[in-house]
């Protein structure tokens, strides 16, 4: 039950007996146009209870460990922050299962950066986008929740350049070992620090490394890190201490923050909490 002093989470009121709070009744969901396809299959826009815009991931069979995910969904629905894409719930009484989240109208940050003209994305806007991602990640860090695949492709854009972090923690349930093992073709090598490349040791500090790469993606308006260099070569370069170059037109103060995120030792990287303060100082002073 929801204590009356706390605003009921969007998933509240679902307990009509046959449904748990994080379970969504598919009869209350109308599926609309396709938004794209990802690691798990098709994603469509949906209307929940006639009025709530949602994004519905329809999980292709065999792509994720469903029971483990459904267990975790309870925890994920409790993670609520203005810079996290809210998980409303799951439809798990049928196959494929649906993951239902809030809808973000402008799609992934990666595509938004590449398709929006540079004059609309001045340094102040770009820095604000990084600060929003940092706030969402600082919330996850406070809740000891590791993302494991933070990148511009896994952040989403709403109206007025609102940016939210999506799919936090979902990587743990992917069954495709091309994605899960660091030697696999789909493993996000270009966002991984040395301790993940060598020992797949994920932590909030490995998310911080990925955040540094996300900042580079933002300030290059959606360039691919290390260009067309193959994943195996990037792993080599990162091990040797080679770092991404300063994006054209990027302030030194901002590039220095990226460098802090790419410290070889995880304990030498700042927390998201510290990064949030650092970025706020830059936003207030130089921009
Ligand atoms: C003017 N433009 C026209 C084109 N356009 C769109 O078509 C467009 C508009 C809105 C979109 N919104 C969303 N799109 C998605 C979406 C769409 C396709 C694929 C995916 N992602 C996935 O399927 C996915 C992501 C990550 C992962 C792992 C576990 C590996 C981390 C696995 C699977 C998400 C999720 N959303 C959650 C909230 N809002 C959205 C997506 C696309 C953007 C606007």
C-alpha cells in the first residue's frame, strides 16, 4: 500500500486482486505506431488507460531471462526521478512480455544530436543535457543501482531538450552473449573502462567512465567514439591509456571533466554526485 503522505507512483491502484502493482493489464493498453527495434525486438508507442502516453518494448522470446527481469521490475518501478525514464510496469501474464515506460517524444539522444542542427545545440544546451543525465545517474548511484550500458543511444529526449536515462540495469537480463561478454561483437567496448574490459567489473565508477564518453558524444553532436576503429583495437588503445580527443569547440573546463571520468583507476574517478557539482559550477561561470 502507498502511505498517504507519498504521491502514489504511476503504477499504484493496479492491485485489483489478480494484478500486482507493477503488473499492467494488457486490456488497458492500446498499441500504436512502431518506434523502432532494439536488442529485444520491436518497441511501439502505446496509450495506457486511454490517456497516458507510453513506450512498449515487446520482448522477443529467448532474448532475455524473463523471470529474473520480472522480479527486478518491482525494484525498477520504485526508482523515480525526473531524469530517469519511468518504468510504469510489465505485462507478464502473456508472451511476449511487455515492458511499459513513460514515452519520450524525440527518441534517443544519439539520434537527436545527429539530426538537430548545431545552431540549435549551443554549448549551454549541450552542457545542460549532460547535467540532466548526471542528475539521473547521481540518483541511481545514491540507490546503489548500476546502469551497465550508459550511452547517448540509451538516453531519451522529450520536449524542451529534457533528457532522461533509460534501460538502467536492463543489461543484466540480456541472454545474447555477443552482448554480455566483453569479447562479443555487441559488447559496448567504446564505453567500457579497463576494469570492465579485463574483469567485467561493473560499478557506479564504470558508469562514470561511460558518462565521460557520453559527454564526448554530446559535445561532438553525435559522433561515434573512436570513429570506425574496430572494437578489439579500441580495447588495446584504452589499455595503453589512449583517450578520446577534445571535441572541436569544446571548452577546456568541460574536456577536463571528461578526463576525470577516464581516470584509469575507478577510485580516482569522481562520483556522479561530485560531477553534478563540478558541471553546475561550469554552467554558472563560463557559460
Ligand atoms: C521527429 N522524430 C521522428 C522519428 N522519431 C521516432 O520515431 C521516435 C520517437 C520517440 C521514441 N521514443 C522511445 N523510443 C524507445 C525505443 C525505440 C526503439 C528501441 C529502443 N531501445 C531498445 O529496444 C533497447 C535499448 C537498450 C537495451 C539494452 C538492454 C541493450 C540496454 C535493449 C533494448 C527504445 C524507447 N522509449 C522509451 C520512451 N520513449 C521511447 C523513439 C523514436 C523521433 C522523432
